[in-house]
C-alpha cells in the first residue's frame, strides 16, 4: 500500500467536529447541559483554524521541496568558485 502524507488540517477539522459531536451527544443524553448556541462558535472557529493549518502545512512542504539537498549540484556549497 502506498504511504500517504500526513494532513494536519484534516486532523484539526476532524477533532473539532468530533468534539462538537461529543458535546452534542452528552447534552442529548442529559450528562452535560450545554446551550445549543455554543456549538456554532466552536465549529465556526475550528474550521478556519483547520484551513489555516492546511495552508501552513502546504507552504512548509513547498518550501522544503524547493530547498537544495545535500549532494545536489545546484547547492551553494557545491557551486563552482567565482
């Protein structure tokens, strides 16, 4: 099986939505009394946080792919003098 890249943005989105679901389930069973409007800010703040995480991850990966590697003839330490 091919290995997949880790995607932290999807992890953050999943954790936010999972926590909203757990809060809703606890409220529905009566184990925890939470006003219904509190889930809206949780999801509304969590999804942009997940998007920001995904954008930062992509930027870091693009920067890392552009960086010269050791032994690369284009690396500054391997450039001809002059």
